[in-house]
């Protein structure tokens, strides 16, 4: 199904004068992309369920019935159980002997702690990537950024989210540090759902776009200190705004 949106003004005008962005409504679930050959069936199922959780197809506390999920996903229950264990390790679902799997509760303080750590990892990645990224990698990240701008213009929230994640992963990979890449991937999966919420508010989304422009500029200039600071601020800024609307300090 298509996204409904009002025709936007130019992106640069929206960012420059801080006008509210056009209204839009995401009305379709994510499309599951082809998985790498090395990925197991359980991992592919976990990827699909993670997307469904991230885009809030399931509310917090919703029980995930194995039989119904298996039929919906066209999978047997054994790999599905393994997929749920993967998501439980990421703290996206809770497994209990009596209730089975349920969508994990939302804890602002716990997410804030994780995003604080994620901002440090991304800041370190930016510092390394500024000197270690190849020219081709930087060009690819700039190309992804242009696609990100196009998704924003269309108010295509899902494509924007995927491109946003791809840019951050590309910067981390360009740091050439395997331990950093693994730690970042594990932690980032735990906060997918909350990074998704950053594009639910037009003003936060517009601000994130401007911050992404700064990030790509610092990378292009190979300014490690500037890129590190920009990434750390970017990871935390949206969450601070979202958290301001919660009841938990």
C-alpha cells in the first residue's frame, strides 16, 4: 500500500526555516529483503519478526502465539522457537514457561542507557572511519545519503529507516574494527524500535535529516573529531526529545 502525504516544499527550505513537515502515514509493513545465503532460517525469521516489532505491528505485552505465527510466516515451529530465542537475547521479546513469548515492555531508562553506550560506539567508529574509510566507501555513503533525502521528500518512513540504518552500519564497517562492528550490531538491534520512533514526529525527523548532512560532510572532509562529535550527538538527540514526553525520569 502506498504512503499518503502532502506535497512537500523543498527539503532545504524545510530545514532552513523550521517549518512543520508535511503530514504522512506509514500504512504498510516492511518488505522482507532477501537474506544472505549463510543466514539460517531462524535468523531470517528473527529478521522478519524484528521488523514487525520495530514498526509497532505488535503492541507491548502482546503474546506471540507459536501456531499462529508459524502459519503466518510459513515456517515450522522449531525454527520459529529459535528465532524467538534470538529476539529474547536482544530483549525485544520476553520468554516465560507459562505465557510463552510476549513483546517486551518499554523502559525509557533502560533504552537511554543503551543509547548512551551506542553513541560512544558510533563516536569511536566515526573517529576511525574518518581516516580508514576508502574513497569508494565515502562515495557510497554519500549516495546512501542522497537516497535518504529522497525518502524524506516522499515521506517514505520505512525506506528512510532502512537507509538511515545502512548509513550508520557503513560508517561502523569503514572503521575496520571487527570487535566494534559486532558490539555495535548487537546493541543496535536492541534499540531498533526506539530509533524507528524518531521519524514519527515531523520536527524530529527534519532535525535528523539536517544532522545526517553534517555527518556526511565531516566524513567527506575526513574530520575525525567533528564526525565523532556529530555521531554522538545525533544518536542521543532524538531520544532525549522522545523521552521528554514520557513519565519516567
